[in-house]
C-alpha cells in the first residue's frame, strides 16, 4: 500500500512539474511581443533607404512566417510546446524585434510600397556574321 501511495505521489509530482512548466512557457509567449525589440540592434536600419527597407521587411515577414510554421509543427508532437519554445522561440523573438525596428524606420522615412523591378531582359545574341545593331545608318 505504501508503494502504491509513493507511486501516485510521484505521478502527481510529475504532473505538477509539467503544469508549472507549461504555465511558465505560456507566460513567455505573451511577453515575446513586448521584449522583442530588446533582442535587436536599434541602429541597424538607420542608414537604410526605402528600397532596402522594403526588401528587408519582406525577408523578415517570410522568416517570421517560417518560424511560426516550425513552431506550430513542433507543437503537434509529444512535448511539442517545450520543443517549440526551446528550438524556435529565441529566433522568433529576435526576428520580431528586427521587424518592429524595420517598421519604425519605414514609417520614420515615410516610405511607400514600390513595385518590384526586374532587370531588363538581355538582348538576344545576333546571328553569326551580322552586326548586333541594325539601325539602318552607316
């Protein structure tokens, strides 16, 4: 009977530890938005122009989405919340901090979205023996 009580007590203790760890980790998730800028260099985007900021904002948005997908995928497995927190949360917080600073620089510089420009297509090679330019004047 004492062994049964001891076994139940250990099971209860393990459950209590998991509940406390889960509560602590969920508290970290809520704090990540408020402490995110602390994990990024505030002067990083000071000298960026609008075109550079636009490219950076898109890259940061993609990285944030990738990390969110990885965290969601990790959370589906056994002990997933812990794995998600340990493996991805710090990167996620750092990227969110960078994103917030890039957005602040975007607003401060009064930038506007610009369409992506593609480099002009190269002129096709001329047939052998003919000049590349056929302007008609010689």
